[in-house]
C-alpha cells in the first residue's frame, strides 16, 4: 500500500486528528497504533486500517506516523483500497495544515448561535433573497 509521507508532529495533534477520523488508540508506550474499522457494503466484510505511531525517546511530545497496514480475512477489494488511500491522504492534509492559522482564525470568529442567520435583520435579508429566487 502506497502511503503519503508523514513528518514529525506533536503527538497530541496526531492523536486528535486520528481520533476525529474515527480511529481508536491501541497499545501503549513505544508500541502505539491507531485502528479504524472499514466495512465493504457489498460483502459485509470487515477490514482494519492500522497506523503505527512512532514516538521519539529524546522528544516524548513528538511523534511520526509509521507505515499503515490494511488487514482482513479475505482478499481486500479495490473499493476498500481506494477508501484507505483517500483516508490516508485526508489525514496527511490535516497534518500538513498549519495549526497556528486554524487557531488564530477561530479566535477572530464571532460566536455563532448555530443558525443560518445571527439576528432578525439577517433573517429578513435572507428571506428577501430567497423570495427573489
């Protein structure tokens, strides 16, 4: 399986990204892996994508993703291989994006109330836009 190249990052960031992508941490200390279940809808077969995380003894807060492996009881279908590749590239994109930019962006945002419009004036404006459409 061809995997994107991963660089050294803070372990907390790696953990956060992987768990937000549905991975579960297995193992401890020097033998840490993250695992996610993939299901083939056509055969109902289950496959496991595992990614080892290598920590640095001299820098315990730093880590790097190792070579991923795809495990299953039978031949792994192309659709599962493609889903795995997509997931790995998505993780790589998250790891490559600068943390500072996201943090400063979230600090500059105003609080949102969870709706499309933030106040009554905006509701009226959106209503007029929708009416004209």
